[in-house]
C-alpha cells in the first residue's frame, strides 16, 4: 500500500514542497523520498548584489533565467546544484525567474533593493 506525505516549507519567502512516499506490506517496510518533487530555492529576497540558487543535489545542469516586469530577459545562466550569481548591475525592482531542465520548469518572483 502507498501513503504519500507532502510538506510545504518557506525559506526567505520562497515556498518549496517535499513529498515522501511510503510503501508498506505486512512483511516489509520501506520509505522512498521523491527528491524530484523538491522545488529549487532562490534567495535572498529582497537581494542586493547576489542571488543564491539551491537545487536538488542529484540534478543535472539547469537554465536560470531572470526577467523584468516587462518580460524582458535580463540574464541567463547555466546552474548546477548550488551557485551564487552576482547581479550588482541589475536595477532595483521586481523580477521573475525561471529554472528549466529537460523535464521540469520552476518559476518565482524576487525583489532587488
């Protein structure tokens, strides 16, 4: 039988979800953590001169894209696992990001002050 458990957490205003699947029978007990369902964490928000990105440790490189409120792409960078990106040349304001891999896409909003 399968039991699913989902947890929502917040880190610096960014939500991420982890899902755990438990499979059991009368004879064996096993637990499997579905790491693919854990959302990337982009922080801090508000940021000043750097954006940090924390991905699942087993992910292949992904594309991080940052857009202004007009929808114009202001930067694009390949990211693996965890990385800090310098963004001191970007103007203050609200930005939207997209993190894309071949299988998934994650979007969010961050603020520069």
